[in-house]
C-alpha cells in the first residue's frame, strides 16, 4: 500500500443514494455516476510532493494532511491534474474567490457529497459499513490524535478511513440561503464522538477554514467517450 498516490484510486460503481439533513429534516435521492476515488485521505507526504507545503500541525508522512482549507484542497486537485497531464477540473478566479467545476474535465477534483456517501456506504444501508472500532479512529479509540491512513479495515469497495481520522471536504455548498459559501464536510474525525462518525452525517464550514481534524480525498470522473 502506497497510502497516498495516484495509483491508489478505487473504481466506484454507479448507484443511488438518499441524502438527509437533520437540521431541516429533508431527504433527497441522488443518482451517482461511476467515478474513481482515492483509497485513502490525501497524506502529508503526497500533499508535500504535489505542493511543496506541509501545513499539518502533527507531522507524519502517512498521516492525513490537515490544516487545509477547501480552497487548498481545490488548488491541490488542479496542481495534481497539471502534473499528470490532465485537464484541471476547476476554473478558479482569484479576484472574487470563486471556483467553477468543469464537469467535462478528466482531472482530479473533490467528490460531491452524494458521491462521498455512496462511496462510504459501499452498498450497505446502515449508519456505518462495519463495526466502528474496526473501521474508524474516533474519540473512543484514537488516544486524542490522528493515525496513519489505512490502519483500520476498509469498506467493501476498498476505501479506507471513510469514517473517523479526519473529516473530508466535499465540493458542495451546504445551504447557500442560510450559510452562504460554507462547504460540506463528511466522515467524522479523530476527536469526534461516535454519533458523528456515520455515513449520513453532514457538517459545514467556511471554505477558508483550517483545523487539525479536516482533510480531504480526491476523485476523478471517467474520461469522456
């Protein structure tokens, strides 16, 4: 296991997932097309290789990168795409801090929250894809710290640390009418109680926010036929 490299991408099959929000009591189905997702959260070594930066508060090559904003994650995706000779997924305008997703691009990107939940569940319907202590680092077993990626059991599709360790930034705006540009976070982190480490849990944060339990993983759409 390289635990953080371009070749650690997992094929996620198509499907349908029903998203839900506790605050508004809404539920809505989303069809998910096939895509690829990194088997692990982006590691500190991978982030440093691509960007030359080491923003994390706790250091370790195989630890998830943290202390990264949504904007940092988006820029990482574009930089990685250019390194691999792919078309960047995002058009970033620095003057007004907006980003547009080019859905036809073959480059790396953040997963949508529907893609994230579909990938996390891996065909299961319960709150988690396995017993929590076997699949996730959370407050009950983390010893108040992050752990190297891949240390717990993967889900049925070969994705590690989908729950616990660090939250994952997703592409989506959380609720523009109420929270403006706040983006969606998924998965729970090393300092969270067990109720936060469930496939359906949504958290929100400002896209410039950086903290020691938030990281990300990357996705790619199939090449256009």
